[in-house]
């Protein structure tokens, strides 16, 4: 079941698992930075025999480039305005207003271990950034994340995640580094560096940080990449 919601002025889409309204069970939650093709993702999971026993809330930002960047930076392209770096405000809304609303109005498992934050592209950047800004998420997935963003790896090196009991998923397309944009073509090197930083910060010994390569470029098979991330998450959900 899909529902359209407005929470704290943010437009959201909520997926509820089969039988939710008739039952009493509590469920883990995946929060997703940005609008995603929920219907296609759920159909793909059904087609491979996976029962999607979780809640998924997709949050549409007011401005993709502003809400999903941690600080101001030069414009990504000539025709675009420079991003304003409002991720702190977005994450405050998510952690202090949207998640509490979900926990109060739906049968969630509110603990960090059962609370995941996923994102694609700049949304994936913000999913990693969130680990350094709030402790409400115990799982993060950055799919084709824009970890090339100016100064982000240096930020990760200076700071520490607010939790050490994290599980983190990183994925990238094999062709993403072929971008003609000199900032964006650093994405593979930056993602591998982010993996190394997180592993060191979390004391990587038991698969806390997982990195997966996908075929294609940045926009190839987005639904399939979400399915892979969800399957990884479900394998560790307890």
C-alpha cells in the first residue's frame, strides 16, 4: 500500500507492507532522501520472491541541490545555480520531526538498529553525512552517492560518526568515473576513500561497511540498485 503524506511541510510517499492495517506487528523503517520509484522497487522484490516486511518513507526535498549538500559549493554545471548547503536543516527536520511523527503514528521499530537512511546521488551523500550529524540512524545506504562533493572526504577524516554500531552500504556504477565533469569523475576514488575512512572509524572487523559495484553509469538501473541495497539491509535486519 502506498500513501501520500505531508510531514512538517515535506511531501512524502509511504509504503506499508502487506497486512499492515490488519495486524499489530511493528516494523523496521527505511527513510529515503528523495523521490524514488517505489512501485517498481516493490514489484522487483516480489518477482524475486522477497516479502517487503518494512515501512519505507520517501521524502521529496524542497530543493535537491540545496537540501542534499552539506555546505555551499560552486555550481555543478554552468546552467545551474550554486548549491546552498542546507543539509543540516533537512536532517534536523528528518531526525527531529519526520521520524518522531512516523514513530508516533505508525507501528515502527524506533531503535537505530531498525532505522535506515538510504539515498541516491546527492541523496546518498546526505545519507553518509547524516551519520556525522545525528545518531537516530543505525544503517545508511549511499547508492551512487556524490561522495566526490567538494571537501567531503576531508570532512569525514576530521570528524567521527556519532555511532560506532553502524552498518553502511556503498554502491557505484563501473562507468560513473567516465563523467566529463572533473569533479564528478573523482567519484570512484572518493567512494573508495570514504569506505576506508568509515571502516577505520568504526573498527571494521565484521562487515560494518559493504561496497558493491554495479554495471553502467550513474543513471543505470536505479530500481535494481535499490533492490540490491534493500536485500543487503534485510540480510542484516534482526
